[in-house]
């Protein structure tokens, strides 16, 4: 699938309500369209990092992450790590064991792929002479890995939340019908 199509797919998965996310995605599309720009990958990477940070801010605010039962401070100041924020974005306060055993969702691969992609984006956001990739084939590889990781993250986010919300909704429906 072409990079532009994958971005359109990601945009549809995020939903229409998040205008800022759509702005970041549009920026990534504009960066990709300028094939003559030697910093094309850097600008794409910047837009995708902005999207990632926005998604972390909306789906895993630091003040909520630190309240999760599984949270433990791993760095000075007690702020959550990027890994902890990704975990919270996908599964909230639910433990890995509960998500794996009860909900039957395998989380480590999408989480790891996303963090690997974000780390790679960081190299390109903070471009240096030895990190600029001009070869379009090599750019394409980075873009594909990034898009795959972002899609897997959004899919995991939806899958986990649906796996949690569906049984709750069913239980509420049953309880409501029992009172009629």
C-alpha cells in the first residue's frame, strides 16, 4: 500500500472528532508529497511525532497514568515513562495479566513496534548530518515501519477498549432489563 493510502487509513481509524490529529496527519501528507525535498522524511517524522505526543496527551494524561494500580515510578520526579504512557493508552489501569488472560489480547508486539518507531522518528526529528536519509527507497522503509506501528497502536487501542467496554455494556443492558 502506498504511504499516502496508509496515512488516509490511519486518519479514518482515528476518527473525525480529533481535529488536531487530523492536522498532524495532513502535515505528514504534505511532507510526503514533496519528493524533491531532501528533508522530506524529517518533516514527515516531525508531523508523526506531533501526532504521537498528541495521542499520548489525550489517551494517557500523566496525572492519570500515575494513578494506575500497576504504575511505579521509574525515573526522577515520578513522571511516567513513554512505555508506561503507551501501556496506559491501550489498557488504562488494567494489568497486563488481565488484558492477556481475560481479554485475550496480545499487547507487547504493538507496544514495542510503536516505541521502536517513535525512537526512530526522534532520530529524524532531530536531524543531523549523519541522520538525513535522502534515498527515497530508504525513506519509504522508515515511513512504512512508522505507519505500521501507528496503525497497530490505534488498532490495539480500539481492540482493548472494545474488549473492556462490550462486556460492561452487556452487563448494564442485562441489569437494566432485569429492573423492568
